[in-house]
């Protein structure tokens, strides 16, 4: 990997509103590495962003908010589950740039305790002055959002509708950019990662990283994801499609092969947002060895996959494994009873 290949990834033609304070650090976790048999575990601290409580969705929102502002929007609407990290950060970003924000949130996760319904991300949505539409789990949130946008447009408003997780091709550009950031950081210290591990929910982060690697002529199969939203086959198809759409935005001749997408469903458990014993153990392990906090929906399950891979011999001593910490800390408070 050379500096010249990094420079091939030019995203300057896309509208962008900077929301991050700068590159997020990559940190080595020595105590955890020793616990896992001498595998060198590193974390990319996407949780260390100041705006809105931090988290990986801000990278997508830099390009989504940029596109919204460029289109003259005065309102942004997005969708998600009731404890959506993306919704919370969309509300925070809208507050930062002066857009009205509406969130269409479904009760897609079968949890009815007070902490889940009223604490965590949903509390912060209110503080950021977003209007929340509370829908049942069976509702079509994106259809509702489009209908609401039509209502607002009839009133003279200019509305930008953002999909689940911000995982449109434009949003995925944020993680193509992050791919270049990771490689620049690793090159600067002469570090080569044998594997990059991420959660896969709406698939945008995974797709963007893969598209970025392809654009830089790097091997995208180094990236492994653990699905937390749907079955592996479904996640693979959706992620491949998004990766190709994103790659074509970067360069019309770029193509992502299906073999570039690696997704494991072993940590999904009963479904999205439903805790598992391995997730609880992984959250406690990272907290107790390194003082770092994972969310229970995305990072916790993906990190459980990393731990399982390490303990089963898929990784060996001396290898360098990078885990992308996506943030979502407020979700821990919504799942208080699980810990």
C-alpha cells in the first residue's frame, strides 16, 4: 500500500459538511491482546466524536448533510428503530447546521421496558429538538417518511429524506473516505492489518470501506463483518449492491466482486436489537480489560465475533486485527436491565 494509491481516492467533487473534529485515533489494546493469546487487537475509535454523543454515522452524515444543504433543504427526515444511533446523530447534525429534523422511528425491537422506550437515544432525540414519529414495528417507515415529506413540500418546505442508517451510496462515501484514513494512519507507523472487523447493520459502513479499498487497489476481503440486522445472505446481497453503487460514484469503471464481501451471521442471535450472552460477555470483557464501552446492538455483537474468532484459532498470535468501534454508547442505558 503506497501513498500514491491513497491519493487516487478523491472525493472532493461531492458536497460535504464537516462534522468530525479530524481523524479518529487507532489505539492498541495491550491487556486485551494478552488475554486473547498475543493477537494484537487495535480499535479505530469512531466513538470519539464530540457531536451528538459521537459515533460512526457522522461520517455518512458529512456527505448526506452536505448533499441536503447543496439541494437547498431546510428539513431532513430519516428513519430507524426507536433506539437508532443514526437518528440521534441526524438530529444532532441537523441542530448543528440549522436544519429542521423529523425522525420516523418504529418499535421494531420487541422491548417494552421503560429504559428502552424512554431512555438512551430517544432521550437525546428530544434534546436535539427533533420531531419524533412513533410507529409500530410493522410500519413501513420509509414510506411514511416520503408521505410526510410530500406534506411538508406542499407547505413550501424543501425536504431531504435520508434512508435507514444513512446507507445510501452518498452516505457510504463517508466510509470510503475512512478506508483511506485507516490506510494513511497504518502507513504512517508501518503497521499492516491482517483483518478489519466491523458490524453490519444497514451495511453502509461495510460497503463504504469495501468501495474505498477497491478504489485504492487494495484487497477488500481483509474486511470481515458480523451481521446484526439480517441473515448473512440478505446482508451480503444488500452490502454488495451498496458497495458497487458507491464505487461507481467514485469511479465509473470500478467494480466490486461478490467475493469481496465477507459476512458472518454467527453473532446475530434471535435478531436485531435482541441481546445475546456472547454480546454481554464481549461488552464486559472490553470494559473490564481496557475501560472501553461497546453498544449492545452493533459493536457488542461484532466484538463478540472477534473474540470468538480469536479463541477458536482463526487469528493467531502476532497478527494485527483492527476493530472499528462504531459508538452507540447511549444504547447501553436503554439496555440497562441486560447488564
